[in-house]
């Protein structure tokens, strides 16, 4: 089976496994050497461990039943995108409105600020510069095409 065929088959099986979970969306599917399949799923409210386990069991069973890996040599990991994983979808940006993002632009400039809006075309980020009386808020309107990488910053 070619990589393209494998990806298509896994996508089809994953969509079947998600039929009972309409609020769950696919963030990313990675197939690493050794048939290590890593799937990142999410919902607008955050995905539970129980939901990941349920989908993992359905998908694992479907992969085995169809003998996609004849030797049975594969591993399957389903989780939410963890802390530090980049934001990849518009829906993820919308979910994180109000949170602080660290953005790397295509020209490698870096911005950090509060995400205040996410549209179909891009985001609005409020960056605070300076301290005290010299503090100012700079509003950046960024197109998704201008963003190389965006990560939610966890502040303690």
C-alpha cells in the first residue's frame, strides 16, 4: 500500500470512527516510521480522555479488521494537541480567543499578544509594548498565510 493509499484509508476509517462524535474534529494525522500513527483531535470545548479512548478503540479495531498492516506491526495514539503544539486550524484559533499566543511570521519576526479575533482569513492580535506610562497596545491584523507558526502561551 502506498503512503497516499494508507493516508486515504486511515482518513476514511477515522471519519467512520468519528460518526458518533459530531463535535470532534481532526487537527492532524501523522504516520511515523514503524507504522506509529499519531492523531490529534479536538472539540471547541476541549476533548476528554474518555472520548479519545473511545475513538482509539473503534479505529484500532477497524485497522485490525481490514488488515491494513498485515504483520500487525502498528501503534495508534489519539490525543488532543498538547501544550506547545502549533495551532493549525481556524477552528483552533477561534477556540483560543482571549489567550496569549506566540506567533512566528513567515519572515521569522516574532510577536506575542492576546488573540482577540479569528476570522476565515486571519486573526487579530493585541501586543503590549513598554511598561507603566509608556505602555501601548499595538493591534496586529494578520492573515493566516503570513503566520509560519502559532502556539498558545501558558502563563502562570
